[in-house]
């Protein structure tokens, strides 16, 4: 059943594209995608979880090619990028082609990176199928893969030509997968919108459109001000991510979902914010309570080495010349970049998780 569409215009630098949020959007795919894919050869990249959905979309688009990768974080590798590029070449794709990524954050990051480097750059459309991808990773043009040393260390900024977020794809999402998406939504509220934070309630699958749209608006405004993370504005989106990414790596990719690791990272970031930014303990408690309300972890699972987390932190991209650039929040709805945070501060916060 089609409903009204939330249309968010995203601009910055030389790019402009729309993010569309609503239900029944994939049924209207030929109409909505026509401005981007008209007269282009279309390659759909998906994973084994979204292969049937991608196949149905390919039929609506007149028989586009579908390329499926194994589901999971392990597919975010240069090896998989190489395989996909070879497959695109074998299928006769050239610089007149367009890549559509159908899936969660892994598919979006990987397909976007393929589009960024194939024939030195071809159009990319994001069709996110998880709440996490809709609210966060499909917006802003960050693409890439993991290296042995850490997450997303190899990549490129390649803005999509369109984001098509059909909420119908969330209906079959497992509860744990849906919950992790709220970690990024809560993050957006913490760093930019205190009123949004106050209004958050345990989720209802039927009433997500306005929440996803508002989350996209927040990220889009920050990205527009600092597309390539040069001024520090875009870095605010990394609240909770310095420690969160390190926890993902220390636990072993796939053991904790991304949003679960970011939840833990935000708990650590709030502890550091109390020490370095004057965050009131009562506000820190509100953030922790909100994460718990959405079923997200706020204490480190057994078996995850705190020393391994600290080792991983030092590979984070947010280090510059060995110095920590850490995002802190002085109060709900605001965030800033601090260079006062030390490794000892991070060690203390991780030790208390």
C-alpha cells in the first residue's frame, strides 16, 4: 500500500540528491528511479538476505543484472570489491552503467565503493533495507571496506544519486536487527535534537517514517556543512564511534551488531563527556536509560577484552598524528569535537563498561 512520501533534499558542494522515505516505494521503482537510471545499464548489488527482493526490483526495472554477495561484515573487503568489478566487466557494464545497492549497511558501503571506483566513478543508488542503513549509513556518501587493522579504513566519498527507503522492507526484519538501528537514531538526537530525544518511545514498526525522515534531515544538514570531514562538523556524527568501532573489532566482526557496539561506545562517550565537557550525570543517565529502553547493550559482554579494545582504538581514523579527536556532548542536543581527551580517559571509560 502506497503512502505519502517524505522527501528530504540533500545538498553540499557540487551534489544534490533526494532521500525518499515511505511505504510502497519499491512498487513505484520504475517511476521513482527513472531520473537516475533512464537509458543506463543497471547493476543491482545485494547480499544473500536481500537477493529475492533485488530480483523483484530487477524485474520491475526490465531485467537488470543482480550480483549477490555473502551476507555479513566479512564481505566488506577489497577481495569482494575485486570480484564485483570483474563481474560488472564480464556483464558488459561500462561508464554508462548505474549501481543500485539493495541491502543494509554492508551492501550500501560496498556497492557505493564499487560505484566510486568502477570506470573512475558511476552513479550509485542506495536502497537501504535496514533501519540502521535508512537512518544513517545510506546518507552522506561514505563508502568503503574494512582492513585488517580496523573498520572502514579503505574507501571513498561517493554521494548517491538517490536514496530510496521503503519502510515495507523493515516488516520482516528480526527484532535485534531493528533495535540496532535505533542506536544511530538516538545518536542523532543526542548530538543535535534534544526535543527529538525527549519524544523517543519504544518503537512501533508502523510509525517510523517521520522518525527516519528526521534522522536523515539531521545527518544531511551536518554532511552538507562538511562533506569531507575537513572542518570538524561532520566528525560530530562519530559520537560513540571511536570506542564503538574498537569494540566491534575486539569482539570480532559480526559478534556484536554495529548498532550494539555504537550503543556501548555512546555509554563510554557520555562518561568521557562528564569528565571533559561538563555533561550532567543526570543527562548521562538519561542516555543510558534510553539505550536500555530500546533493548541496546550498555555494559560490555563477557569475553570481550578491554585491552583489545584499547589497542583497536589507536587504529581509528579519528586519530590525527597520534592525537585523539573525540566527540563529546556537553548537554543533550549538542556535541563538539575535543582534543583534550586522552587515552587514559578512554581506558577509564572502557574499564567501566
